[in-house]
């Protein structure tokens, strides 16, 4: 029973370690790819600042009408 438990725990440990290593490699590759694309296209993917964001107002919206309750 003990060797089976030891092999199972060791297999789980190897699986999680392998999974973490793959995630780290993938993130690094994606970051490098993103930097290369930005450099090639000259695109800045940073979020716009608050003063650059303009609210969108639909010109087709009418005036506000206040309705009163009628008894």
C-alpha cells in the first residue's frame, strides 16, 4: 500500500510542477510576442487615461420628461 501511495503523490507533484512550468513559459513567450507585435506595428496597448475617455451621447435621445402620478 505504501509504494502505491508514494507513487501517486509523486505523480501528482510532478503533474503540478510541470503545469506551473508550462504556464510560466507560456506567459513569457506571450509577453515577448506582444512586445514584438507592438514594436512592429508601433501600437501602444496601454489603457487610455481618464481625461482621454469621452462619454458617448446619442444625439437621437429626446428630452427628459417627468411624469406625475394621477389618482
